[in-house]
C-alpha cells in the first residue's frame, strides 16, 4: 500500500492537512522467545523514549503469531493512517530471512511486504546478518518509501545494539540523521564492542551498484574477522 497523498480540505478560507506520520513503530519478532532470553529490547527502548520524549508517537507490536501480528498491524494503521516515519525490528534472523513470529522464518522480501503499508523512511534492524547487501536490496525493492536501512552484517548481541540505539535516539530527537554523528556512533560501537553497523541508502542499490554493495559486504566480513581475532 502506497503512502496516501496529502489532501487539502478548505473550510472558511483555511486549508488543513492530514496528520503527519507517527514517529516510530517497534516490532518485536517472536516476542515471547525474546522476553524469555531478556532480548525484548524494543519494549525497553520504547519505555525509555516515552519517559524522555513523551510527545513522540510510538507503537510496539509484540508478534507471536502471524494472525496476531496482522491484527496489531491493522490496529496500528487504523490509529495512524499515515503510517510511521521509522520502523525498528528486533528479532532473530540470517541473510535469508527473519523469524517474524514464533511460527516460521520468513524471507526478507516477505518481511518487506509486511512493512511497506507503513511507508517508512528509515528501517533499523536489530537482528543477525540483517545488514548484508542482499537483505537490504530486497527490502528497498519492496518498500518504495524507504530511504535508509541500518543493520549489522554479522551476529549481534545486546552490547552490539548500542550504536543503533544512539542513532535512533538522535533521529527521534532532531527529526533527521546527521551523517557525521552516525559515522561516529558506528565507529565507537565497533571499537568498544566489535559490532559493525552498516548504513545503506537507496541510491546505493540502483543499476550498476551491485559490485559496490558486494565490496562493502567483503569489507564487513574482513572487519568482523579482525574484531573476532582481537577478542
């Protein structure tokens, strides 16, 4: 579903617009499993942001079955008909797919089709191997509105989520992502925890860009190998 066009309604010489998109949708995939292992980081992040920025519109979907998730997505879209500017995914994944619920792994194109109705500009993936170029390419292919994707091309643990959290907080606070600050957060995260977080932009996946994205995957593999050897 494409993002609805803005419509002006004229009344008494004035024009009004539909409400802007909500700020953040958080999806905890296979939520019961995440909570059992203390990895329900999306819920914890939402609680923190609501305490610091109560004016932000944040919705948390805790997906345990696809039927439940579909209902929660429908409710979120009914309440916020313009969608969400940013989506954060927390879950277990590999380069082939995401365990979207407790039922089964779903391919990344399938994940993209679930999310495209919210018309996000930014997608943050707190999931293993979700920052690989082929994963991101399939998501850009399904979500027309998407401008940037953040994710790690390697395995992740709780400590590795710090750079993603810092960048997302900055986006919520200022309404934009400063490229220099993003680089600093990601470099600090790599030095401190060995985590590598990639920033992918839509223009990097146009025609003729396949070799460049594959090269970044290769660099990421080397960087992760060096990090592992030093620990």
